[in-house]
C-alpha cells in the first residue's frame, strides 16, 4: 500500500472580514486560530479548499519525493 501525500497548512492571516464560505473552508481544513498548523491528505477536495483561501494560508506538500512549498 502506497503512502498518501499530506499537505501541511498554516493559517497566517485573520479571518475577520472574510466571507462566510471562506471561513467554512478554513474550518473544514481543521484550522482554528492564527498560526495553527494541521496536516491534511492531498485530495482534490482539500486542494480546492486551500485554493479558495490561499491568501490566508501557507503550507507545503509532504510526499515520497521530498517537500514542495506553495
């Protein structure tokens, strides 16, 4: 069984003043407060949520071939 890639995301910007769907995406990723870091699986659903709120996040992808940052 192959190991799935994980994405390590950190909330770096406050959600005050953002739209409700953006706040929901951040909560869906498991982030609760600023500077909180979580690792989520690299799935199309999680990638979509990250793309939607990419201005508030920082992170990198951890997989078999090392790390790539975005």
